[in-house]
């Protein structure tokens, strides 16, 4: 039993290290694994960052990877690196406007657009999704 546990730990560690090294050029590699929240050029990114950090448990529970874009900078809970083109590619692909918050489902489709960060609304919307309902049952 110990042997199996050690192998599982080793595989998990290797998997975690691999994902940390993956450089994102767009969001396609996160499809079917994560729900995404993209926050673009909001007025107080520090407040949004603090809100996300305060709700880490709820965010992780829903498989959310979030991105806060401020000009040419990005803040995120994604463990890997972002390419130089990542912000432009994401803004263009999802037509994310200034001050806009976009929720993207695991299928890669934009599910909602908000004019401010409202985690209660985002969580409620995710929890109503069929895939999330299935996750909560299992």
C-alpha cells in the first residue's frame, strides 16, 4: 500500500510541475479542466485581487482560474507562465472590453459578462451549470 501511495504522490508531483511549466498563449489548454474568470482593466484591481485571495477555497472548489488584466500586466492564480501575446489573444478571442468581467465555462464558451466583479453572482451562475451540478453530486 505504501508503494502505491508513493507512486501516486510521485505522479501527482510530476503532473503539478509539468502544469507549472506550461506557458499559456491562449486559454485553449485550460478547456475542459477549468472555468475561467477574466477581469479586464477594472478601476481597483487591488480590491479584486484581495477578494479572489479571500475566496480561494470557493474558487478552487469550482475549478476556477482567474486573470486580472491591468494594461499590459496580468495577475492570476494560474501556476505557469503567460506568453507576451496572452493578454492580447484573450482580449481579442473573448472581445473583453474595458471594465468587463467574463465568465468562461469549461467548454471554452463565454457564459456571462458583468460590469463589475460579483463573486456571489459568478458562483451562483457556475453552480447552476449542468457540469457543476454533476460535480457536486459526485
